[in-house]
């Protein structure tokens, strides 16, 4: 069977820089698509890829701002000290008063960067999705389906996120954002014969994946940005060069991980670093057995906690820490809780050192008396969902410190185990983080002859 490579780009507004970071990595890997299909900002980025305007794409997103998209920000000088929340409020007022924001600068950008002859002569097939209005009917178009001198207009139609911006009229028809009907145009690529697909998803909620036996699909979506809330809906209207830099750097690493050029899940490790987790793995296994009995758990609370922790690690096995990925996920849980930068390629030793430094800083702030008691007092299956929404209020870093100190100490009594189990039911990541922190401290003490 002939291999037909496709790059599929979702909609996501101001998060579009992520797709350019992914493109940077794909260029280095040597992935050359035969087809690029996008929705909304994905249609804009897709056109840049088809025209091979990499430097122009970098320039657009490295200098992105609200004034590059919205007329009101281009025409009115906004003080530098006005933060993004205030800018969004200003934009919201315009949308309410005018029935949609004017996007003159974006229209100029799309028309100026368009080279129709290059698009039509490219060996890369180009497609986009927009939505016919008011019928709300998906409109899938490839380059030959668009009349001369209309490709830029159809890109703007694909990105017309009504009611935030006004509808786009082309001929006798009106269009709104393609995201209303097909935000991730994967099926369009598959129906066009794609057999090897890279999907770059910046949507607020991932679309259900379409799997076909004849298709190899690489799915790139940032676990790091998702955990930070960076891919939520509110970011869609935030056009900012600093955010764009974050998105591009993260996408570059996420893409290399997807193609097995780096290790890691949320964080990025040099290739082969998972094998350097061996000593941490052995120590973590001991600590896990210190918390949970070796025999099948008879107690309901212990069983729930154990199952949740094992499921969090992504390995539903009877004996956790038999795989390197278990320990690496625990390291990443700790790094994430201590807010260590995800946009760096680490060795195991480098990340462990950063975790330990952050742990020691958190340890200097003493946990209030009975803090863990306060946490577990309300942990009951009825209240678990409510507690998850208030995770930030529970001082999770200091809870990790306290549980780690329990693990480092001698034998843990039944009362202490019960507290750990109760924390592990709604917050398995805290237990995983504690296990790795405790393992790191124990190994360091052993290495330097500490207590």
C-alpha cells in the first residue's frame, strides 16, 4: 500500500503557536507531509506549512499580540502595564457592543502572507474546514474546490469564531469557524487516503480519536500544558508573544517524545534516561510496600488507594515499580507539584536535584499542626469530587513533604498508613510524588553516609 502522509491541525485560536513548535520538530525528524488539513488557526498554520514559509511562521507567532488580530487593539494604544485579563475584558465589551470584534489586522496578515500560485502548485495537498452559516453545516474544501483568489478568504472563514468575531461572507454564502462542526479534521484526512498521520491538537477538549487498521496515527497534545490549564477555552482569545514562546517550546519537546526521540510523559528526558531510574525504582518499590500490604488488600480504603495510585501510574499491575515508566511518572508527579519547568530536557539526576531543592524549600515552611488531619477529615467518597476542585487550597507541596517524612522515618503505624491511604484516594499524584521524594532523599543519605 502506498504511504500517504498527512498533518492534521485542530483549531485553538491563540494557542496556534504550539503547531509551529511541532512543525519545527517534524522538520528535524524529516516528516514531510503529502497533505495538510486544518481548522481555524490550524487552517492558517497549514497554509504556511504548504507554502513552506517556516521563517514567516516563526516571525508571526514570535511577535504575536492582540494588536496583530483585533482592530480595536491596533487602532488604540494600550498601556504596557495592562494585563491580559484586562485586555480580554476590553475585548468582551467590544464583542457585546458591536456583535463581534473586528479583525482587520488578521485579515491583512492572511492576505499578505498568501501566495495562491504557490499554494496551487505545491506538491502538498491542502484542505480546511469551515462552517456554513446559519445552517451550521460542515464545509470541507481542498485547494481545487476554492475559486481563484479566495483561499485567504476561506482561511478567514475557517477562523471566524462567531460570536466573538463576525461571520465571513464569501459570494452569496456566510461562514463561521470550522470548529463548530469539525475542529479536528482527522476524518477528512483519512477519507482523502492518509495512511500515516500526525495530529496536532490544541483544542480545549480532545476530540475522540478515529482509529483505522490501515492508518498509523501520531497524536501530539501537550500533557504539560493541559495540566497547567494552558489549553483551556479561555486561552483561545489570548494572543501574546510570551505565551506563544511557551507553546512553541513545549510543542517541540512533545513532538520529539511522540516520535521516541526523548523519554518522558509531562517532562522531557534525554533518550535512554529511563534506564537511569533503576536505583530509584528499587527504593520506590520498598516504600510502596511500606504503605501497602503485599497480600491482596482486604480493607476498602487501602484497596481504593492502591488501585488509584497504580492506575495513575498507568500500569494496572499487581506489583508496581516493575517498569521504569512507573518511577519516571512518580518523578514527574513530584516535579509538577513543585512547578519545575517542563520546557527543558533533563537527565534523571538533574531533575532529581531540582526536586530535592524545591522539597527543601517547601520543608522550611512548617506545615500547620494537624494539616493532614484536616485534609483527611473530609475525605469520604461523597466529597472526593469536591475536594479535587479545591486541590490548590490543600497546600499539596507541604502535604508531599509531610508524607515523604513519614516514609523516610521508621515503621509507619496503622493510623499513619490510614492517613496516607485517604490522601491517595482523591490525590494519587501526591503519594507518587512523596514516594519519589522520599526515595531521592534516602538514596542521597546513603550515598553521603547521612542518617
